[in-house]
C-alpha cells in the first residue's frame, strides 16, 4: 500500500497511474480483510468467558471508524491539495499508512486464540495453594482423579481442523442461508450508498444551487450520525441479537429513501438524509457480528475467509456508481 501511494504520487503517465490504482485496490482489500479478522479474533476470545457470541460493542466501534476516516479524509486532502499542491495529500496518506503498518506489526494476533489469561506460573501457584489447603485424603483423591483424567486425555487424540479449498469456502459461504442473507444486505447497502453519493452533489446543485463546498457539507449528514448509530447497534446486538438489530435498523431506514425524492425543502432533504444514514449506516455492524458468529459454526472456515467474501461483495456493490 505504501509503494502504491508512491507510484501514484510520482506517476506522470496515465498507464502508470492505472497500475498504481490497481495494486492499491488489491493491497487495500487485503489490509481490510486482515484487519477485520484480527479485530474479531481477540473480540471472540474476550467474549468466550461470558457468552458464546462475539463481542458486539467492539465490532460496533470498529465499524464506526470507517465513517470517521471518511469524515476526516476529504476535507484534509482538499485543504492540503489547495495549499501545498498535488503531492501533499499523498504525503499525508503515506504518513498515516506507515503508522498503521507499525501498529499492525505490533499486534499479537495469537492472543485471540488463548482460552485463558492465566499464565503457567499462576496455574502452578494456584495448584500448590489448593494442595496446601486440602486434607491428605482429599489430596490423594484429587491426584488419582487427575491421573485418570490425564490418561484419558492422552488416549483421546485431538482432531485437526479440516482445510478447505478457497473455492469450496466461497461456495459454502454464499450458499448457506445465514451468511448469504448477510452478504445480500451488504451488497444492497453498498450499492444504494454509492449510487446516492455519486449523484448527491449534482442533485443539490441542480435543485437548490449549492456549490461544491456546500454539497460537501451535506455529506456530513451522512457521516456524523453513523458515528453514533454503529456503536449503538453493536451494543443492542449483545442485548437482543444481531439479526434483530439489523432487521430493525434496515426497515426503519427504508422509508427515508423515499423522503429523499421530495424537493420542496433543503432542510427536509438534509434531515431525511441524516436519519436514513443513521439507520442504514449502522446495519453493517450487526451483520459483521452475525458473520463472525456463523463462522464459528462452520469447520474449516476462518474469519479471514468470511470477511474476504464480505469485501468482495462490498466491492461488487461499489461498482454500481459506474
């Protein structure tokens, strides 16, 4: 990703810029998939001690970071381009990408697979204390029980997890009912959002005469509500379930799409746009939790597989802007 930004910054021909954009898309999708898998892994490990579900509030915070970056990036890039020139936004992006790279290197993704935070030394000390407090008869009984359980564990081999081919993984994720419906909703939301985003500036300019700066302020109505609704959807997913939250927010936001077709007031249009994004923008958070929970029940499929297909579906929906 860093190399692609250098290519785009110094490219002086159209074909070189196309190559940079192509590899930037590949690297961005890989980074996004790995990032979601790393986020879900520790979240699942933390939630194992209390429940069987992935921690939904953490996923809500992760999904809220996407509109936050969308809110900060365009105005900062535009200001840098206007004052310092074409290369300034790329320098800004390279700095942030380097910081992100250092953070990813320092992340210990193996912590997600640990079942207990208690170290081996602590376990030994706890065992000694239990032996000291117990009576000699209880100690002999517990030692014999431990020996019997150890023998049973040694006799029972641990079955390795099956490794599925990538095409079979894709087929299982897209033909099972729960992940397919989640992917279908992600596709519809992605297609709808990108279609509106590409026509919003032209629509506000044609109907109310807004310039590019004022139209950009209208986009804030799409981003700011999502910063609140995504963590809220994650919190509600732990209470009533992610599938119910996704359905509730989806049906609550659909009527406001129709309200956007009314042209009698700019204030009404902005308010409707904000309410619609409050509900529809938060649907991705419970869907991500649902996909993570489904992944746990599908042997041979990991979080990286699930969110890799998630990014493919989301990217297919983004092609709707063309």
